[in-house]
């Protein structure tokens, strides 16, 4: 049996705070980074102290964490050449700091955590990426995935943000015995219906009052496939739907949606906005939220936020979209702009009252199944369990490796 850390025992039974070090690839805007920030901001009652280590030079999320009183250490790793130095720095930090739990976030964060975590300290892998087809990943990512699969049996737990991605990673060789599913959680007081949001959005984007507003919130990345929405909008317009598309997110002002808008001549029907700090004041103004991701989406935080705001959603069938929406009829195949146009047109032709009722159902689903308080409580239980459980001999991971697929 491995002895428990003194603070771990105290954290369990009412003494000195349990200390957790979170190792994350970067603190730029992304789903995992946002969930880490929200989790640490919300985890104020459990007697836990958190420190965050970012491998890459820090972004906007660092400032928000520090404003919340969370210490952030930036290893400033720039590419593979910086890896040896980052490993040495983190190994030293973990030995000196002696945390009770090390929690890796995202693939690179998990790998570096695994390579530096002291043997006596429980280590948690946090997986936030869908793996529908490993061949869509870069060669470097596939190498890291193989390494993580081999190391997963040495972890205390592998925490997935969705059911489907747990199955996908276990098929790729991750240890089934380490599975824990903790879906993303939404602050339903922050994201809620707002009767003033529509007028706010129409004014900001100069949209005529009678149009159906279709919205998407995502960063500029090929896997988000927001160009699909512009093509689907064109089809819906040709079918007689009076609609307007709003895409907002980091880098979107020069991304595929903006390019498709210009190519298809839809300047008066598509508005593209950069990342905004007031997204919760705009999202409730959407009539429909559309998720267009082609791959890589695990459990869409943006779509869950829209649902919490009472906005009915349409999604491509990626990751845990079905679990989140709970309605197979509102899912379309990835990359199929014709199917997306049909689904959007169906919701656009509903009465306003029917869409509002559907949005209310979506909000209730988030409140019941995917609240931020549930997310915090699930992590608290996980940390207590891995601290209290003696480290066992790792079991061989099951399923074919990525090399065999």
C-alpha cells in the first residue's frame, strides 16, 4: 500500500486543504480551458487549493484565473525543443510542492503530467477531445495518443467529458478500468433566457427584426467546419426561409465563415464577430443554435450554453451530441450542408411559441443533467476517491492500439 499524502487525508477529514495541481496544454480560449476556469472559480466550498501549470505561453484564461485568486505557472514551452526544459521544471515543482493530486488536461498536458508526476501521487487524465477517426489527427497527436494509451493504466483515473469519447479512447487502447465520465457543466444562472438579448443582438449585427437568427459560437479551427453553416444557409434561403447567420468566436472574423460569406455573396445574411466577453448577453437572442463540427467535438460547451439560455439546437452527429440534445431528429451527418439546411428550415418554420417551448425543454435538460454544481461535485468525489484508494498495479489496456487500427 502506498501511504496517503498528509494533506490528502486532512482534506478528506477536515484539516489542511487538499492541494491539486492542474497541468494543461495552454490557456488560450477553448472548451477544456473554459471548463477548467469555471471549475476553479466555482470550487470554493470544498477545502481544496488549486494551482495551474500551463505548458504553452499563457493566453486570456490565465488572466481570468489569476483574477479569481488561482496561482498560474507558465512553463513557456514553444514546440518540441522546449519539452525537456518543461519536463525538468515541472518535475522539480511537483517534488517541491508535493500535491495530493495531479490532474492533466488535454493530450499534451496529460502526457507531461504522466512523465513528471511522482509515483506516490494520484494522477488523473482529463480527456476533452473526440476521437471518431484517429486518422484525422496529426501524426504528432497520434504518437501522443499511443503513449497515453500505454500510460493510462498507471493513472488513478481517466476523466472523460463524454460517454462516446470514453468508448472511442478505450477502443484506441486506453484502460477501461480507469474510466470516469464527468460531462461539462453549465452555470445556468449565467446562461439563461433573456428577453432583451434579441434586440441587443439585432442592433449589434444590424439584422432586420423579422429574420430568424441562426447562431454559432466557436473558435476558428478546421474541425468546427463553420463554412458548412454558410452553405446550409444559402440552401435555406433558396427554400424561402428568411434567416440570418451569426458566427462569433476567436479568429472567426477571418475564418471559413467569412470567406464562404464573401464567396457565396451573402454579406447581408451572414455576420461574423470576433471573440466577445459578453457572449451570455447575446446567445439568448438566437432563434436557433447550430453546431457544425466535422470531428473532434467531445461534448460541446457552446451548444450546452445555448440550451441553458433556452435556445433550441441543431447539431452534427459528433461526440456526445445525442446525449446532450437528447433528440436524434435534431442531428445531421457531419459535412452534409443539405441535411443541415433541412433541419434549420424545419425549426425556422416553427412558430415562435413552438421554438420557445423547445428551448425551454433544452434548458430543463441542462438543469437536470449538466449543471456546473454537478460538475464540481463530481470532481470533488473523484479527488477524494483517488486519494483514499491505494495505488494498484496497472491493468493492461484493452482494445486495439492506434497502430493496429
